[in-house]
């Protein structure tokens, strides 16, 4: 199992190969933030990410939703703010699209409860007024002003920032 908030390295070494990551402690309504990065892969194949619930029901699917690779193609997969459909252990399956080879890839994941969000504080239009990010998730107003944020990180830590900016997918009651 991959505990929530931890990452793992994987390899898709031939076409039908796929990796399954088990993520325990999921609760219905938690928000998934998952990222399959192929950008440092020697063979930068196209990734596909499918998430299944404890009972095997497909909860989410994504392909080509991540940032562009060095060759400017969209090959990484991202889920930002998709809700978990039932309590239990999730199975996140990472595949190569078609016969794509991905060696290695990095899989980042965290589950966040909707009540764990902190919010933007205005004014934060200059670095000296940066809003501190103290928890695992943060909501902000994507208005027309510049916004600065600060967070603490130890030397050598890797930071992943995911932004859910897809209003078509939004539930009006959703904090994202």
C-alpha cells in the first residue's frame, strides 16, 4: 500500500504492463489529487490513470491531462479534486497508452477531506503579503489580481502543486 501523501516510482516496460497502487483510508467524499509524471522518464510514453473503488467500480479515469513533457506533448495524467465514491482502499492503475513504455514514472497522490482546506487572505498581491499555506489543501479566488503564497519545505523535499481550474466539472457546493 501507498499511504496517502506519499509517492512511488514505477515502470511500464511493455505494452500490456500496468502497475496497481493501493491507497488505504479513503472516505466517501474525499478529494483525490493524483499525478503520474512521465517528464523524467527515459522512455517518455503516454500515461493513463484509472482509479477503482474498494468494490472495483471505476471512480475516475484520466489521460493526457498533465503538464507538457519536454517534447511538448501531453503525456502525464492528473486528477485534481475528483471525489472518492465510497469508503475503503482505492486501487490506482497506471498504464501506458497503447503500447507506450514509461521507465520510470513518479506517482504522487494525496486524499484530502473537504474540511481540511485553508483559504486565501487578501491582500496578498506582493511577496511581503504572501498568504501562508499551512495545510495539505488550499482554495483561492482566481480573480484578476496577482496572488502570492508561502509554504515551508525542508531542503531536498519535492513539492507538487496541483490546480483545479475546470469550472465545467464543478459542483457549486465544491470548495475547489
